[in-house]
C-alpha cells in the first residue's frame, strides 16, 4: 500500500487514544490495529515489537499505579494501612478503571506506530517529508529504524547464547544480553554516520532554511509566553512559508523507485480521511460523546454506533493487504 495511505492510517488509528478514555472505543481501535498488523507479511511482522506482551505490561503497570496512588472514588475495594507512604489509603474501583483506560490508550499508540514502522520502510518515510523538512524526515526515519533493528539484534543475541547453552532466566542474566545489544547499536549508528559522510550528506545544505527554523522557534516562544498576542502565529506562518519556498528552490532529489497510487489506495485513503474528519467533528461539536470519566462513581461507558463505525474504518488497510496477496498468489500460479 502507498506510504501516504499508511501515514493517514496511523493518524486515524491514533485519534481514539488522544480524544477519548472510553474503554469500549479504545478496545475497538486496538482490535482494528491488531487486525491490520496480522495482515502484514511475515517479514514485516518480524520487525514489530511484541505488542501483546508489551501492551499488557503497560496496561497492568498503569492500572496498578493509578489504583495504588489515587485514593479517590466511591466504590471501595480495599484499604491499605495509612502508614505506607504514597500507597496507603483506600483502593477504589474508579481509580482502577481510570488507570486501565490510560494504559489501554498507551497500548493503542504503541500498536499503531509499531504497525506503521513495520509496514513502511525508512526510505518511504523519508520520501513523505517535503524538501524543506527532508532533514527532519531523515531523523524520523532513522528513529523508526532503531526499534526494529534492536529487536532483531536481541533475537540474534539470544539465539547465539542459546547455542552456547546460556538461558536468560533471572534479572542477573540481563547484562549478558544488554551489553552486546548496546555495542551492536553503537556500531550500527557509526556505520550509518560513515555511510552518510561517504555520500556527502550535508554538503549541499541550504543555509537559508535556518531563517525559517529561527522564525518558527521565535513564534513558538512568543505563543508560549503571550498566548493572547497574534505575533507568535504570524512568526510561525512566516517561518513555514520561508521553509516551503527555500525547500522548493533546493536541489532536486532523485528517487530510485517511485511509489504507485492505485484505485484501492484512493478508496482506502478517502475512507480514512472521512474517519478522521468525523472524529475531529465529534470532538469539537459534541465532546461528551467521547468523554468518559469514572469519578466519583463508576458508570457504564456510552456507546455510539457511528463512532464505532468510524473506528472500524481503520481495518480497511488490512482488507486491502489480503486482496493484494490474493492477487500475487494468482499471478504466481
């Protein structure tokens, strides 16, 4: 699928984690992301972090932490001795549920961006950035390479240790895994830096773009301290305009292979844009439909069929991937 469609998808899949704490909507959004992840090929799925175990760990940690530290709510579950620092006091069902929903939102964000980094190569992420932001796009693409590379390296180190009869059973065995992982990551970073230097990266950098970034920094500072003033927005607009103009005048970037745009990409992208527009409209015009706050007494979360339908649109890339693999198998036969 075209990387631009994947960029729209990751925005649509992440919006529930940003706009709501409704556990029903978060669960539907997470299931949609996991369906899309399951449709990826084996090589792409191997680059994804173990989202199941990682998400369960994050959710359990957030639930326990909020339940032990926030002593508020009407439904009492347990009372710890007040002599215990920080965690002493009543444990309520409302604090437990709020911690669970917060952990579920973080799990959804990890799953969405993990699937995006597995489906799109770093080169494709770099090609999405405008010319004025090609350096920022390079930084983002290199950051997306880190976790898949660290995951593959950790798997290789564990396999090599298993061949030699070593097993990671306790916390004391972790340094034997972390030390080669750190050294390998540093070596990979040095190789990337040497490759960029050998290809002359940064030699033809347009220094005029620094004026645009300075205007953006000045505008953000003005907006931070004087929010009622319009001068900050004017500086930000001038900085963005300067970056766009200087980026167009920069040297032309050649590409080895262009990304094709199919009719299915148009349909999936349009459906995802409709989902994003609907969520933004609901959050602006009717925020109570997305809001869920279990305090002071827990209640059943609201459920709107149209919001569920908008969240289920995120499964569309998974359906397209299935059809694409079916076409590939037919062509192979």
